[in-house]
């Protein structure tokens, strides 16, 4: 069986072109671009929240609890004593890092609260704009002829359908 190289090359070229066109259409749809922007902003927001928790919130909590560094709280499962979590991890000891878990829970709660307040605020704005768009209905421009029940202009003195005089 003889293979036509030009047809094979054209088939591959068309397939690649169609795939690239399809991908381009997919990626340029509004919701995909919006989602990409949301992921990027979310990543930056996550860094801000991590800094807020570890640099602003946890130090005063540690001070209130007698200088405890929550990120250094762990349970050592190896049986050997280590002064810090970093030492235990460097030695390869099995640990339960509940202090880091507490920091992560606090991060989550802050992010959840921020999202809650943002969505609440956006819904209020949406309701304000929806109320502004809901304008009073326009004055009627037509009326019904009492004799033939046809629709006629509101200012008509005579019905165009039955020629009755209107008062």
C-alpha cells in the first residue's frame, strides 16, 4: 500500500491547525480568562493572608500564651528529643506538626471570612444596581375602543377601525 506523503502532511497540518484554533477559542472565552485572573489574584491573596497570620496574628497570640511559637509546636513520634521542629525534620524524625496545622486553620478562617464579606458586599451592590434598573413602567400609549375593542392610540378622538366617536 502506497502512502501519499503530501496528503499525510496536509492531514497532520490540518489537524494541528484545527486543534490550535479550538484551543484558541477555548482559552479566549470570557469565563476561562476570568478564572485565570481569579487564580492569579487568589494566589497573591493567599500570600497576603499567610503573612497576616504568621507575622501579625500569631505573634500576639504567642505572647498571650507565654511566648509560644505555634509554628514550632509538634509531637515527636521517633522517641528522640529535638529542640525544634526544624531539627526534627532535619534528622528525618516522624512528627505531627499541629502548630503548623493551627496556622493553616487560621489562614483558612481568614480567607473564608474575607470571601464571605466580599460576596456579601457584591450581592448588596448587585441589589442596588438591580433596584436602579427597575424603573416604573412607561405610560400607556394605546387604549381599547369601547365599541369594537380594537387597540387605538390613547389620544384618538375617533376609532380608526369602526369610526366611532370617542369621548
